[in-house]
C-alpha cells in the first residue's frame, strides 16, 4: 500500500468529519490504521452514496488517488454527488459544554492521553473540545497535530477512547502543514490544550 | 433477481454468520451489520463484516470463508473483499467470560424489561429473554467491559434479523447499550452463546409485558421464568403450539394470580424452577387444566407430595357445575384417595354446598383415582365408598369444613360403611315408596332420619346439611319429574346423609331421585328400574341399572 494512497485516504477521511456519521467514520479510520485500505476502497464509495454525501473537486482527487488504485467501483464513484462548496457546519464547538459529562475528580481521558502522548515523537499538540450537534448530541473531539504516521496514531487513540467507554470516538489527527477545513478551524478555536508531544510546534517555530 | 425464497433465506444466512462472529469481532460492528441487515441493506452488512474480519486480522475457518464468499456473491459485492481474509481451521476461538454479577454489581437485566416490554409484545414468537455481562473484550477496536448481552430466543415464527434490530433499537432509545443475540430455538449454539446462556439471567416475558403495562404491576415473584439458563436447544421441548398458547401478557400473569389466590397460599419465595414446566403446561391450557392440588400455586403434585391427579376430572366436574369432591388434605395428612384441586373446594364454598365425592367406582376409574367418600361434613356416603382424607385447615376454613383426623374419619366411615348392605336392603322397603312426595313430607322424613346423626356433626356440618336439604327440596319443587341429562349443569349431587345408611328406614334415595350406588344392585336396582324416569345422574354418570343391558 503506497504511502501516497494512505495519506490521501487519511486526508479524505479528515475532510469527511462532521459530514459522515461518527459511527461509520471512526471505523473507516480504524480500517485504514489496520492496513485495510483495499477493503475500505470497496466499502467507502457505497457508503457515500447511501448516506447522500457529496464531494468537492479536491476530495474527488483524493478519492482518485486513494481508492481507485485498490479496485474501487468506478460506477459507484461516478455516482457520487459533486459539490461546489463544502456544506455549512451542523455543529458548534466549545471548550466546555454544560451538558458534557464531567468528572468532578479529574478527567480520566486527559490523564491517559497525557501519559501516552506527552513527549511522544512525531506528536505536536494534543487538544480537546466539545462538539454539539443540531440534535443536541454532545461529543468530545480530540485534536492532535502530528508530523507523521497520522493514520496509525488515529487508530491508536480511537481504541483508547473505546476502551474507556466512548462508543464512537472522534479523533482528528491533522498533519502540521495541512490546511484545516472550517470544521477543524472551529474545533481548534474552541479547544483546550491537554499536552504537547516531542514535536512542539511552538518550539519548531522558535528554532526554525 | 432473487426469488422470494432467497429474500427470506439470505438474511437468515447472514444473521447466522453474524452469530458465528459474535465474540470475535467487536460488538458495534455486529450491531451495525445487524442493523443494515434488518433495513435490507444486505450488501453493506456483508461488506462491513468482511472488512472487519480483514482489518481485525480475525481468522476464520475455510467453511466460513466459503460461506462469506457465497454471501458476497449473493449481494453482488466485490469478491476481492474476501481475498485477504485469514483462514485458519486450527485457530482457537476466543473464549469469553460471562457473569450475572455479584451482589453489589449492577444486574445485567436491570431496566431491560422496561426497555423492551413493548417491542417484545409485537415481535413474533419470542420464547425467552436472558441477560448477562461479558467481562472480556471482543474484537480489535473493542469497547469497554463489562459489556451487556441480551440473548433472545425465537420460535419458528420469529424473524431473527428484525428481532435483533428492534430489540437493540429499543435498548438504545432507553440508553442501554447491549449486543442483542437472537437465537432460533433448536438451532445450534456456538460456544460463545452457550457460555453466555449458562450464566445468563432470564427475564420473564410476562414481567416485561407487565413492566410496560399501565396497570398496577402484579407481583412477579414466583411467576418468573426459572433463572436456570440452559442451552437454547433444550427449548425445543416447547412446541410451537405451546409457544403460541403462552401469551406474554398480563393475562397469563393474572391467570397465575388466580391460581395463587384460589389456592390461598402465599407466592413462593423461590423461583418455581422445577415446577415452571408443569406450570407452563398449566398455562397452556388454562381453560382445561385445573391447578395442581397444592398450596403453592404453580407447584404440581410432585412438589407437594400429592399424588398425580388427572386434570380433566376436575375440570369436568367444574364444567358440569357439580360440587367437587372433598378438598385435599394437608400434605402430612394426605391419603392416596385424596381428590384433586383445592380450587374445587373454593367452588364448593361458593356454592354453599358441601363437596361431594364421585360416588361410583366407575367414576373413580375414569379419573384414575380410587373412589373416595365424601367428607364428614357431607351427609355420609350412601355409596359405602372408602373414606376420603379430610381437607386441610386452610381449605376447611374456606369450605366451612372442619379438619378431621384421617384415622378418626376412617373409623367413622368404616362404621358408616358397614351398613352398606343394610342400606341396600334398606332400599327394598323404599322401592314401593312413591318417588314423588310432597316436599314438606320428604323434608320431615329426612330431618327425622338424620336426627340421630346430628349429634355427631359439628354445627357447621349441620348447617351445611340443612342447606343441602333445603336445596334439594327446592329443586324438587321446581323440577320434580324432569329427567336430567347426565351432563346437565343443573343437577346437583346430593350426598346421602350419614345416618341414612345406618337406618334402613331412612334410605330415601328414590325420593330425591339421586341414585348413585352400584352396590344396591339387587332390590335397589330393580327399584331404580322401576323409577328410571326419575333417576338422575351423579357426576354425569347415569345410575346403575338405568341403562339397557
């Protein structure tokens, strides 16, 4: 599996955050982290069609790079709706949410992530925010910036969250040089810093 | 285009494959696949399953791989989905641990009945519902533990895919996350499900229905399904007919309640595990089957030490409206000749008539019971039948009968029975007596004849005897010459007064038209033939000699 295809698929799945249901999105990211890109190539197009998710031009190029090489159904890909622009956000973000489950004696997830990622190579920042949907659903979103190996870090952090009881984890591991979507921009703007890794972006900025 | 059989068979095949993957892939993947299956997105369900097996590096057997390939072909998905599945026939399946929890742990069935009560009622052929905790993770991206499993058993009329989906959705709406495993009765159970069922806590379907019902909840203690989990295959004992006859609603619960109230006994503290099957049989035929003769409402005779009784007798008796035989004794005082059904004694009390035993040997043979004599409260057996055990104190209080020691009763009846031949001869002078007399004269004669025996009776017994005579007189006045059919519900059996057998002169059976005895075959038999038109049946049996041949 080429790194280019894997990177393109990871970026495609990042851009689908907030548009594809969390329940499906985290599983696709887990498959990618496990090396099941060929299987993902067969499943993702049908899912996009059934969920009525359209793609913009940049995303079609990512599909072409990531999925066609592994046997994605051209007919299904051709049926995916083309969007002129990204749809408006259906969520709002906040550093703290009044309906969010709050542990009065500490944040177990924050403690665990700090233990795992503090000073980890290739990890820059670890942040968290609360996302509220138009239906009132509140979910915690992890925002991690990393310089490499983003798909596997995504899979690892998702499984950690699932082991802690989060059924549909929302983990966004962004490349440090990636242009975030409006979704991620809004999430970053309302996030709190949990810890930093070895790749401190501020340190890089200082020493660059 | 798939034909109708494929449309039904293919979802079942997919469902069964998902059952085989339970415990091997993560629970959410199974749940999602079952949801896709239920909403007729078989292709996405199978693709999700195949990709999860590959991504999780979960080995399957060669047969399973072939089956999955057939399923992929059936839904027109890409065959490449199966190419990278790991095949290993010798790979051990992961073994999981299940528990119903300790005393302080949350119960696996907590809130389940409330959540699924409504959907259980509308889903077809739901046989059983059990819950258990799984304490080991399953699959690659496994969720947290403990993880709740809800095991549902369906019958032939159930549709497992939709059942799994609907139950899971109901639980989700109630905020309960659980894996719903729907297993068809009689199907092969995987070790995963067998281990789960071995410790699962069963939920009474009636309890689930009651939990949903707006009516006041009825006590479920003692009426729950037995908590003993067992492999699903054993439920094949329940036939489809029985399953259909078992309504998972409050009606059956109330039926059980009636058993409890009529038996006048507290709800048993222990689950009626051993007796539930018997109780199930009882429930299957509520209109036909009398509850067993025991204080416990759901306990069969074996549990109480009572001899087995044949239900049709009791129900037959109740259907004809005949006063039942004497109620059973307490457990310790029971004799083999004890007639069945404490509820019949309740009927007796309601009718204000003392209970009467089936008087003839034929009757006893039909019910597989030896003939029994009426209780001491009744005016003595005119048939000379062997004595019956006295009622228990509880039933006695209900029927107005006082408890009597069996030895004393036996002695007393033995005394009474001795004059049976005399009673036969006593019938001789009666045969020329006109059957139809003025009710007042008859009553006077009866009163005189019974005067000597009244000293031996308690006040209550005397009262009952008086009521009996009055009733008989009333009936004679209303229908003096009418020949009553053997199965007529209007015909009461008048037990003979105890003293009548002792005094040949008081043997007035012809007068009342109530001939029961097979022992009076001589002159009495001729007398009966003489007055055959006036002879009436006892418990549906025509009097001896009344029929040709």
